[in-house]
């Protein structure tokens, strides 16, 4: 195991995370904000606690009240002005519905002339929800089970989620009801489309249903729910809402490139986002590094995993890393694949850092990489090989990073 190269990749990954820290980017943006009256703040997403802390540091007593809605285990200690709720992710549940009602109550209690600040990051689609009368919690769970096992990319999944909601697709703007709103986003989607981030709570949607092919591929009952989607707001309902994107995967990649260059490495930044099947992507990236020039390679994006009926442990980054390790066997290359939010599928793992000895270490523990990939069980192999990464919540969420180092 090449300890020095592995530590170097972990250091570069950490530098990338610092560049997209929600606390920092919100504080820097709001330090230019002149508050002439008290403001109410809502933060929703995996980075919600960090983003709220950045707002507190910038605005201080200018915050009259606040609401944080984040993933279970991602909440920080709150001030007396701030209510903190933990909700369900990656599948919405009862806590997500309770958080949705709390959100509507918070907005309704905000005086009509009081500005609202929204801080939205990835995960919001599952963490907060208000359902139409035609849909119940069990059906919502079934819909999300189907979507997450479909192999679809996150943009397509969120377009379906949008059609099942009374607040997504810009529908939350109706509840804001003309109050002045600054809507600050951390992007976790390809293309950084504000209407897709968090399923576009306060951003106009282009249409009420997903792409034309999706309904034909959905279960009939789910397609029928989409056909009865609540109407979208009209353009005038967004007139008092100003939306900005604070950071994205592009910023994380740029920071990784800079960190590599500062350490004297030749760096290759790959701007085309990695997408599609995680295992296929891992094999392709590993082959590219093996046959390419020496140096640090930097990718970003978000792949997918089609889940079997009884999936094992591990998410898309672990799947990508284990598939890459098969190609990198007995080579000096090291490769890191990890989420920028500190999570990769169920469990506490952010991703994995593999090398040319990963496969042999796992096989010594009686694991088979091919079988684990077929069972969507990359995590158990990578635990046995000693290659899992755990960071805890990072305060950000800008999709995934893949870093590969090939020494001359």
C-alpha cells in the first residue's frame, strides 16, 4: 500500500471540501448584504446547519428567527432563535412531511413585510415535503423506492419528485406570497440548474411533468399521479424572489486542481462530468489513467447504480472505486471516489480510496469483487480491504469527486 500517495489524495480531497464549505460561502456572500430590518432564515439540505452558521456569523442579531431542516445526524447545536429539525434521507418519510408542515408554518408566521433568506443545498428533495390530497405517505415511499432503484440520474428523479409535490417546482412561492426573498443555493446537480436543485422550491419550473419518455417507463399508478400534478405558479409569483448559486462541483474541482499544483503535481482537469453507470465509469476512468500521462487526474459528477432486489452495502462512489480497483490491480495508481457531502449511499461512508493492492487485500478476507459489484455490495469488500473513507458531515454537497494519481 502506497501510504504517501494515499495521504496526498486525501489531503487534496480535503482542500476541495474546504472550498465549498457551506458556512464559508454563505458567510462570504452575506458579508456584502446590508440588512435594514430583521430577517427570517430557512436552511434546508445536507449542508443546512453549516449554511445557517454562516448566516449567523454574517448577520448576527439581524436574524430574528430561523429554521433548519437537515438529515438525521447532520444537525449542529442551535441558538435560541433557530429551530432545528432532522428529517428523512435519501427517502422522504414521516419526518419529511412534518418538516414540510413546519416550513409552511414558519413562512406563515413571518410578517408580510419581513424579508426571508433561504439557504438550499442537496438533499432538500427528500428532507421536506408537502403532499397533494391524492397522494399518501406510503405511495410517496413506494415512488421514491422505485426512482432510486431505477438507475436514473438525479435530475430526472427530481423532475418526477417535483410532480408529486405541493411545494416543489416553484410551488413554495405561493406560500411566500410576495415577501422579499433571497434564495441562495449550493448546487448538487449537473448543469447547476436552479430549478433542479432541491427540486426547485422557489424557482420556476419549465413544465409540470418530467421529460416525455419518463411517464411511459413509470409504474402506471405513478404515471397517473404525475398526470394529476398540482398546477405550477405563474411568473408574477416569483417577482420578489432573487436566486443565486454560491458554489458547485466546478469549484470543488478547481480547488483540487490548485491543491495538486501547489504540491508540484502535473494536473489534468476533466471538465466533462462523469455520469451513467458507476461500475462502467470506474472501469473507464481507471483505464484512462493507466494508459494516460503521469500526474493527478480530477473528475466530478454523479453516477448511478441500478439496485438488485436485496442490495448490499455501499453507494455509487464505492461501486465506482471497486470497479476501478479491478482495472488498477497490481498498478501503482491510487484512486479516490467520494461524495462531497460525506455520505455515499446508506451508512456512514463517504466513498473509497483504492490502489493496486485493493483487490488482493479484499480477496485475502474471502471477498470477490465481481460478486460484490453484482450484489451492489461494494462497501463490504472495501471495508475488508481497508479502503473506505469516513468524513462525517462536511457542510457541503456538490456531487462527487474522483481523484486519481499516477506517479512517473
